[in-house]
């Protein structure tokens, strides 16, 4: 067991084809980015929580509710690139957790589980999985994870895996939750690597790590995340907040 300094980074960009200004969308009286930041604080798993952005409007909003923002390059192609840029200047931090900025209902307990994976010194990269529901099996929008006995990911796919050759064979299938933790050297290395063939085929960035032989340890949780992809999703999230008493 070892104690690691751990930082959560919430990548947030204003430019979005389907939902411009999404991090600043108001949900139940607060910006979406504030909701995500509050969930990270509630987890009590991080030494620091930062919002990484390339937009002054987002920076001002974050500082307005008492959060900390760091400006990153507009050239960052992905959230991982944005987190890596922050990590590059912070060699004092061991573990970096990339928290999606469009999931205002992310479970603080799940964030604790993800950060806790790195108490095992052998873990280089981590993520979360949950039991796959029957109505998600055919959806390419729900990513499936196949695990080794030790909890490491064997593969991620938009297809239904594993395949059960005999119809009545019991198979535990897992849905992937797209939150990631990295040891600093792994994060910086991944950000420098070009997209890989399986990553291009499935359009799943985590396959870059597997194709380069970087193991990804998976923590099993029961909670679902609810992403805000389109303006219409705001109402759905607000309804869930009301149902949960939030």
C-alpha cells in the first residue's frame, strides 16, 4: 500500500458542435461545470480539483463559484490531452484523474473507487465498469468491457462482448464508465502516442493504451452516469436530480 498525491482535472471547452457553451449550461440553478466540481469535492479523494479550459468565460465561471481553473491550449484535441498538459507542469503529483465535464450526476463514491485503485503500486491506469443492462446490449453507444480475473481490462468494444456460443451460458457483462486515472508518466506517454488501429476502428481512445501494452485496472461500481450531450438532456438531468432529492 502507498499514499499518492491525487488531482482531479475536469476538461471543459466552450466550443461544441452539438451544444456550444455546454459547461456553462444551467442545471437546477448552477452551471454544469459547478455540479461536476461539487461531485469531485464530495468524493474527498483528491488533493486538488482543477477545471482545465481554453475559454475565459469558463475560467471566470469556475473562479466565480470558488473553484480553480487552469488555462490550456486550444490545440488540445481531447480531454486526455488537456489533462496531460496540466500534468506536464506538475511533476509533484503522482496520480491524475480525468473527470468528464458533462456528467453532473457522477457518483462521488465511484470517484473514490477510481482514485483508490492506485493504492496498489502495480496499477498504472484505471477506469470504472458497471453491470451491463439487458436493454443496452445492442447499443453501440454503450461501451462494453471484458475483464481478466484480476480486474484488468482485456478489451473494450461497442459490440456485445463476450459472445456466448451456447444461448443459456451465464455471462457477466460490463458496461464501461468513461472516467480514467493515470500515473503521471503513463498519462504523458499516452498523450504523445498516435492513434492506434483498434482505437480508430472502434473510436475508443482507451484502446490506445491496451494496444501499447499498458494494463487498465477496472473498479466495479453499480452507479450509472448520465451525460449531457444535447440541450434536451438538461431537462432529463434536472428530473433525475429532483427524483434523488438533489
